[in-house]
């Protein structure tokens, strides 16, 4: 087998050229087979097998566009496109999507592909924890997560990152629980108890509302000055005994 430039087989270049002509006929109608073959060979020479794969998936026009716009990030963009095809083009052909991909990598690009219009803002605000959470949920729960982030219910900070970790681990079930119990989780005690061991709450074996009330009762007990309470109790008890004795004597006198 003859080798083309940069170790790419000439047979591979020929095969991809045929795919491009067949798949993108209208797009390349005005170009000769030789010109197309040259573009395919250049993609292979510059980006290897991934360049050929990307070219076969998105065609010469889109390939040129994304590689030019990506600049020095082109190798990563080509690799992403070779894997995800036109979905990747949709992400990296936009400045916002490209910036997210460059900063956070393939996992973030996947989140944007999976939840377009939701993931961008969430990832920009909360970074990697948001990426992992978004990749673990489906449509409805992703929308809920996006709303909680947009409204500031889930925000930058250790505890919010903990909630995102829960979503990343438990997926839709975890997000559904957080959404239904966002009121209780707004209370520090409830959030702390949940993050310490979320599984019993998610599976319904532990009641979050009860756990939220417990520390409140403990705090009331801790902050109460029990000395006056005890004195009042003793005085009341003595008064009750005195009253009963008086009633008994009064009865005897009558």
C-alpha cells in the first residue's frame, strides 16, 4: 500500500474523496475530482486520520470554515468533529461554543450538543461541575438545572458544587429530588444533611423535612437559659402543693 503525505495512505485519500463526491455532490459540483482529492490529501497531511474522517463527515466547505476559525485550536476541533460530525460543527462554528470547548474540552462540548441553549450559560457560570451534571441528565431535568443556575439557586460555592456532584452521580433522580425539595435545601441544615449522605433522601428512606427541623430544635434547646425555667417549675410545684394543703384544711374546718 502506497503512503501519502504524513503517513496517510493514498488509498485512504482516494476512498474519502469518493465519499465526499457522493455525499456532498451539490457542494462540490463545480470542482474537479482532482481538486477535491487535493483538499482531502491536505486534510490528511495536516490532521492525520482524524482529518480524513472529519472531511468525510462534514465536507470540504465546513471543514475549511472550522479549521480557519479555530486557528491554533484546529487540531482539537478536527478531533471533535471526527468523533461527532455535524453536531460538533454546530458547537465550534459559534464563538461562544468554541470558547467553551477550548476552555473545558470535549466533555463541555458534549454538554452543549446535548442541551443547546441551556448548557452554555450553566457551563460559563459554574464550569466543570456543571459540565458533569449536564452530561448526566436528560432534557426535562437539564432545563430544571439550567433554571436553578440562572436564578442563582445553584451558584458558585462549595455547597452548590456539592449539589452538582449529586446530579452528576445520580442523574435525573438526583436532579428531580433537588428540584422538588429546593425549599428545604435552601435551609442550611437541610442542605448540609443532604450533601453529607444524599442517597437515603433520593431513595425516600430519610425525610429531608424532618432532618431540617432537628437542628432547629437542638439550637432552641442550646440557646435557652434553663435556670429561670427550672426556678419557675419549682415555684409552680410548691405553689400547687401549698394550694392543695390549704384546700384540704379548709374542708376540715367546714
